[in-house]
C-alpha cells in the first residue's frame, strides 16, 4: 500500500516537472509553472521520507534528514532572497554546483556501501561472483561521481569568475592536458568496472580528484562571451548526474527530472552556441581566448571623441527614434530603473524608444530581459536581434549602455578576431551612436572595439547610473 | 555482444524512459522565447535538485554507527536542499518581475 502511494507521488512529481517546464516557456504562465514544479518536488520529497522502503525496511535517521533539510532550506532561502539581480547568474551557478556535489556524494557513499556489504566484488575470487547487476551499479556510481564532480568544481569556478574572484587562466597545451585528464578518468573507471582490482577504493579516490581537477581546468580558460554557455552546459551535466541516481535506485522521478534537465539544458546550450556562431566542441575544449586567437586581431588605431551631456541630451531629445542597447555595464550599475525613466521622458517628448537585446548580452541569455522587466519596461519594447538589426537602419540615435562585445563590428569584418562570425547588433547602421562606458578598457572578452573609433560614434564616459541620471536631468531641461 | 543485448533487455524500461524524456525535454525547450532563457535555466536548475531524493535515501539507510556515511549523507542532504530551495526561490524572484505585464 505505502509503496503504491509512493509510486503515485513519484508519478505526480515527474508529471509536474514536465508541466512546470512547459509552463515556464510561456511568459504568462511561467511563475505558475515554477510553483507547479516546486509542488511536485515537495510531494516527491515528503513521499520519499515517509514511504520509501528498501527490502521491507523503512528509512531511519529522521533527525539527520530533517536537520539537513532545515539547514538547507534556511540558507537557500536567505541566499536566494538576498541576492542582487546582477548576481543572479552567479547564484544559478552556485546552486548548480551544490546539486553536482550532492550527486557526487551519493556516489561516494554508495561505493563505500558496495565494498562494505559485498567485499567479494573486488576480490580476486574468480568470476563466480561476477554479476551484471554489480557491474551496472558500478558503472552508474562512477558516472554519477565523474559528472557530479566535474559539475561541482566547474560551477564553483564559474561562480568565482562571474563575481570577479577568479581570473581567466590558461597555459600552453591546456586542451591536451584536459583531454588527458578525461581519458585517464575514463580508463580508470573502466579498469574498476571490468578489472575490479583489489585497490579499487584507491583508484576511486583518484577518480574523485581527477574529476574535480577536470572541472577546474575545464572552466578556468573560458572567458567572456562563453560563460553563459558553460553555466548552461554544467546545468545539463548536473541533470545527467541526478539521472544516474535515478538509475541506481530505480527511482523514476529522479530519472525523469534529471534526463529532462539534461536534454533541455543541452539544447539550450546548443542554441546559445548558435547565437554566438561557435561550435560546442570549441567551447568544450575551452579554446575561447586561447593561446592563438587573441592578439591576432587587427591593431586598432585612431582616436575617439567624447560627447558632452548637453549635446547628448539634445541629439536624443530631438530624435524620432532612439534604440537602447543594454549590456552588463547597465546591470553592474543597477541603472535599469533610471533607464526606464529616460525611456518614459523621451516618449513624453514624442521620441520612439525601443531596446535592442542581444541574446548573450550580460552574463546569461535573457539577463537583460530580466533586468529590464524588473524596472517595469514593457515587453513590446524589447526587440530581439534580427528585428533590432532592421530597426537600426531607421534609428536616429543608438545609446549603448555598458555593452561591448555584442556591438563589436570586428565580428563581421575581421576574420582574425576571436569573436569573428558571432552575430552582433549592427548599431553602426544608425545615424548616431552614443556609447556609455566607464573607460576605454576592452570588454569581457578582452577585445578592442573598432566601433568606438568610428566617426559616427561618440563616447559618454561614466558609471551607467550616474550618466543616465545626469542625461535625464539635461533632457528634462530642454 | 550478447552481454550488451542482455543488458539492454534487462534495463529496457529505464532506457525507454530516458529516450522518451530526451525527446520531451527537447520538445519543451524548442518553443521558449529568448526572454525566458534565464528563468528557464534557473527553473531547470531547481528541477535537477531532485537529486535530493537520492541523498535522503542514502541518509535514511545509513547505519547508526557509520559516522562517515552519516556525515557525508547529511552533507548531501544539505547541498541538495540548497539546490532545490535556492533554485525555486531564485526562479520565483526572477519571474515575479514579469507578473505585471502581458
């Protein structure tokens, strides 16, 4: 009876994940979708705690379980509530790492369990005890360990890089080093499964170490525009690691949830790669900004010109159409509200204002959409890249707010540039381009931007929030 | 060869679930507007927190005296809960901002 109820709980959980993800893909129902998935998760967790049985035995250690749930809930809620909108991508990366670590820990405990309960598995006692079941179990445990471990250490590095604590780092031959790490890991795992040497526990610890190391070196050299792709990829990794748990316990809700996220995350990753015209293979071996590409670009010479606040205010105030290109600088300065004010003020003066959103602007796909939604900017004003590129031709002014690589014309014109081939917002089609930046320093990908040196372009230096506030005051006074 | 066939036949139910879920996952994501990519990634992140169930099972099976299993299991439960709760709360916060608009 109880096991039947548990099966129902798991069914409800699985269905709620599918419906939840489906609803998440529509703006109108997205929030409800999240709640649906959360409810399903709650049912599955409560069901597991009270109804789960293995060989007729119920779970015990309830004080440990509830203690862990309580601590996790409190810390998780506080962290998630306190985090600033700009730091959302880091947060997702951090939570993703926690999931990966959880999967790896499960594998570690189950491996110890396997040795303690049935030491024969690893003794050289002939093939009498050779059962396919144990081999499958070992395979799943090792798979969960490797994927979970890579996901954990990779996510931690991505988290550290996004909040600026860890710098890009790469050395010559890193791709080969990474590849060797991976191959060594697979060979060791295969040796444990097929050969079952007596020193298996020792090899097992080496695999833990190599997996963590691989995660670190996998993410370390990847910089700039690739970060969203990496987070998305690690997200799907954790999904697969969770699915391994489902295989191990013959647990359908873990299997469906994990595979669902693994498949969806992989597709999302590929979509993002496509938006940047990069192949997943390139991202995987971590070649962005690698040894050869950077520095090979055409050296940029020439001078840029600055624009005064009052001139900028006049150009914008008397324009017919202004397009705003937001980037990470806007997010850092928390300038989305001022930006919305500026938009409303310009509209009250009869100027048409829209936003051009590059798919990978900011640190995550959709980062800018979330940020502008927070400031109550209406949906219809947010243009996707293809539409925006048409609109630029008829725009009088383009205001670039803290975006850099996504408007770099080198992506179209300079085959030597590391971002060559990435679709960009073609802001130079407009009559005037005003770029707000804090300084002339290159963007996240570390590449100079020719746009800033073009005659059409003028620079408005300063923190995005401060600059917009001043600009707003000027426009109001016209 | 025989072994592989045997393995597939033994686990066919799981394999069916995996294959079908891959299609479902791809089908669902294929229709997402780019506006919702970040919340969706975050939502998916919360869903793979389902790994917490494995952690609960491991924790609940650990013998009283097995300190290593107890501590590791406890850690797994805490981390898994962080993933689930943090994931859903962050996603909700992101989506909260969309609610006033169509």
